[in-house]
């Protein structure tokens, strides 16, 4: 991981610098639901809803990576924060996800913002969004969502 150097009151600090998202990051989502960019390496993941995020977090984290996801609601945002993501791209983001990213200083770019992520029928809130409606802690959200995904 690259390091950024800062001098504060005569003391040298090394802080991690996080990968910025490539300009053409939207192309990585063609045919994929999740893309994780680490330097020159791009890994693609498939699946519906938050399952690719939960599965990824079982073995990895997002520290130092740029993450692209097809749609990000509050549930996905809390998982990304839990995994240490600092740069995120999505074509579609909910207002709840924006609040999570702003509260945790995550840089994000989205093409469209909506009030909520809906279920597949479009007639109610997504069940994963419902599961984290009253949760703001990323670790607690991860545990809750991991159980919810197992029950699908």
C-alpha cells in the first residue's frame, strides 16, 4: 500500500493513501455486480443484492481498494464501511447510503440518488434495507446482514 507522509508539529506521520477509482470504473460493472480495484488488479464478483459484498468480506477487506457496485443502499454502505472502503462508485445510491458514507468519510461517486432501494417487485423497501433500518454501526450491520443472507 502506498503511504502519504505528513509533518505535524515537527513529527513525521505515515498515513495510508487509498486508491482512487479509475475514470472508466463504470465499464467494470458491465456484466458484473461488484468490482474491486486494487492498483492494476481488478476482481469481479457476481450475485444478487448484497450477497457478493458479504461473501467478499468473509475472506477480504476493501482497504486500499476502489469498489464499484451496481446499487448501494444503506445496507451495502454499512458493509463497505465495515470492510474499510474509502473510494466507491455506483450508478445508483440511496439517501441512506449517502448519509453513511458522509458520516464515515468515504469518497463516493454516483450517477443517480434515490430515496430508498426497493425490493425486486418494487412495492416495498428492500429486505436488507429493512434489516439495518435502525442500525448505524457497521460491525453490527455486518453481523445482522450475514445472518440475513444465510436465510435467503
